[in-house]
């Protein structure tokens, strides 16, 4: 945070009981409060590009590797499928 901006408050309504219980469990295991857990996750989420930003960035990268070559390499790494006909 830059020190000049006022912190914002966010309120989440209508959480299911099981969702809140899971948040409490995660926070407890991390040794922090639920608000701190959500603050950390929100900070990480905000730092990530949106899907459109990511697509714009990745579309700019030129590659001479075809999709078929990528799929073939993945198939080689994975090996044969257990139910594949031989």
C-alpha cells in the first residue's frame, strides 16, 4: 500500500456456513484471522492479470512451434493411455 490512499473495506454477504467454516480452518492453520487470509488472497488476485490481459500478452509471443508439435511432445511425455488400443 502506498501510504497515501485510505484502506478500503469490503463486506461479503450470504456466505454458506460450510464456506465460512473452511475459511476459518484455513486461517487457523496459517495462524492468522479470516480477514487477514482474505486480504492476502485478494492481494494475490489483484496482482494477477485478467484473462484478457493475459491473452493479449501471450498472443504477442511469436512461435515457430505448431500446435501439432506441442500435442505430439505432450503425448510422448505422457506415454500410452492405459485403455489405448494397440
